[in-house]
């Protein structure tokens, strides 16, 4: 059986890793938005809306 202190440490590490990956997804979204807006493929509003929707879906489904 895992000791209580080891289990607590493991849970803390997992929470920190999940938070880091969640924040990393937001940073990567800015790169995708900048590319399509600077090349005038999409308007800034539609690019932000699309990124927000798909980031939310990815975070909820766990595929991000």
C-alpha cells in the first residue's frame, strides 16, 4: 500500500501537471489565432470564437 505522504505528493504533482497543460493550451491558441489573422484568412473575431470553442471542447473531452 502507498504511504499517506507519498499519495499526497503524487496527487499534488498530478494536479500541478494538469494545471500546466491547461495553461499551455491557452498559450498555443494565441499562436494559431495570430497566424490566421495575420494572413487575413479569418477575421480576428471569428478566429477568437473558433479558438475559444475548440479549446473548451478539448478541455472538456480531455483531448487537448
